[in-house]
């Protein structure tokens, strides 16, 4: 039994032709792979953004109701560990820099072996005492460190994501004929900065001549229209570059006789706003479809079910039980995801709803027809605590400000491991500033998929509140989350 999980960060569903007719993305290799695969049309994130999404994938549970960005916890039961118990060899190759920063601890170390490719985003890779100046006229984010890292991208093959796929190709060649392994291939592209060689700009006829703009801020759009159009083409170019090297990897599998009989899962962690709803980025706004409705394709051994489209609701927490079942491993009781095999075979009742969101912001629910964003009930967004044994978050530790207010106890119902109960001090983990998620919104995505026109239907809102509450109860949400959202605590 062989399984490969391919995770492309920030892969926007709307740019992929297998998911949206007439999509702008030029991705011939993804398109061909889709023909050999099952396509899940109603697949959603659970927790977002990057590290919360990965913890969901690794544990089969949603974390955003109990903590924000962080590492694997000591009490977590994870996919690589469960596979290794059964003798399955595990390897990850990645250029995802957050794994090696504060707040990204312990993910890669779960595997038998791991391979990391330097240079993405703020990766502290190339070391110079004298930092190069950034362009003060450029739009968006700027980074002297990234300018240094770019000096190593002397040709396309030396960009981090191409190096990641090349590493995966070498691993396959060196392990040709091997069986009983789990390989995770994780490309940071097309995550920002949307940086790719000129040929990919030419592919999208990008003739923009304005200020540099390939790295958007997470904010309402203030840049001119032509700059935002250029930003989209930078994203598309980076996507096409990732597609090329994804294709190289698939070709390597085929050449080595390891494609037809391998389970291959292809997905992402979340999407990215490129001007939609007047925003660029993610995290601070409501969880619109562009961010949370994500692609998932599954290539089954022997091409079984190729071309089938599944409309039932699925989530990234379903990946763990899927892989465990394929390798004959028991699924731990605490796992909340469902095996995709049971979905394909009709062995499980269709989900009534999926729950998703960012820690400390609105909590969101979709039943396939409607989406409902439930906003915090109070301006101070309280009560709200993080529950963790690893007191770190994005790029930092929880510092002395928390010391007098931290409690420790057995607060999580699914583990006896003592955890910190840490108050949220604004503006931690994107949860302090809630002005962009301060209003609850209801949409009918059958007629308004882009969520431009909220509907006002008290009966439907009450029905969605019921589904939201059911989803939170199933996810074992802390009671304070109901209070924070102005909901009745279920019995």
C-alpha cells in the first residue's frame, strides 16, 4: 500500500478548470490528473490558516475552537505516528517555512525522515549583516530577507517549490518498487510572495508597468485596479510554475511504475483573496467561499472511480481516517473526520453541515445550500481562551503578559493531558480586531455563490444556528465559545 499526499498551499479552487468551467489558471498537469481522479466538489477547510489547517489534517480534528496558530501538541494523536506504529514508512518533503519557525513545532519530526527546502517568504536563510534596501515605492509587503533569498533562485529549478518537487522525484527514484509508505509532498507555492520567472508572466500576457506588486498585504484593497489585475497574474504565474513541477513528479511516478497502484490525494489548506469582496489576503475578513471552499482530488489505485464527482460535504479532517483505512490502521476514537472511502461507498450518512473558521473570529457553517457566519456577540470578543500545552503561536511565545492569568488543568474533554488555559490579549492570533467580522451574515450559495447579497430570513437563520450548534457540539467546542457567539449552550 502506497499513499502520497500532495498539498499545494493557497490553491484557489476558482482558478482550476476541473472545479470551475472557464477558470483562468493554465494548469495542464492538474487538469490531466483530474481525469484520473475522483473530484470532491463540496470540500471545505476546517481550521485556518496554515498551521491550524495542518494540525487538522494531521489529527483528524478541528482545532480552531480551542486554539489558534501553533505546533503539534504532546497529547495529539497524529497520522504519521499511527502509520509508523503499523510499520508504514513516512517521509515529507516541503518548502513550507512555518514548520521551522516558532509556532510550527513538531510536524516534520513526526515522520521517519524529512526534507526541507529553504527560501520561501521570511525564511531566515541567506545571512548578511548588511541588509539590501527594499523598494519604498512597491505596493504590499516588502522584505530584505526575501531579497537575499532570491539571489539563490538563479533558474526556475532553483526556486523552492520546484526544488521540493525535484526532491520528491529523487525520493521516488531512490525508493522505486518500495511498498507500504506514506509520502507527503508539500509545495508552498502558490502562496505569496507570488514570485516566478518571466515566462510565466508572459503566459498570462502580463504587460503591467507600474509599481512592484507581488506580495499583498492582508487588508482592504487600496491599490489601483491595474495593480490588482497584475497581482492576480502573478498568482496565476506562480500557480502555473507549481503545476509544471507537479507534472514532473507525476511523470516520475509513471516512469517508475508507481502511479497506477498508488493512492494520491491532492488538496490545499485554504484560498486567498485577490480583490474579491474588496480584500487581499486572508485571516481578518469573513470566511468567504474563496477562502474555505477548496479543491480535493483522489486518485485511487487502478484508476477506480476516475471521473466521478462527489457532491457530499467533506473536509480536510477526513484525510487522516482515509489514509489510515487504506493502510489497514485503526482510526482513533477521538478522530472526528470520516474516511473518504466510506463516502464513496455510501457507508456513512451524508454530513448535514461542515463547520470552519479562524480562532477567535466568526464561527461558520455550511449545509451545502447556505452558509452562515456567526459573529461574536460582544465588542470585546469575550470570553475567549486558548487551550494548549505548547505556549507558542505565530513567530513568538506567549510572554509575561499572560503569566498571572494562565490556569492549568484538564480542560479538554478528549484528553487527560493538562493544558494551559490562556486568556486572549488583543490583538493575538487575528482575534483581537473583529471589525471585519462583527456582523452575522447568511447567504444562499445556490443562487449567490460569490456571497455578494446577504439574505434576511429569520427562520433560515434559526435553522442554520441549530446546525452551527450541532457542529460545535460534535467538535467538542469549549462552552465559552457558545457564550462568545451569543448561543445557547447545548445539553
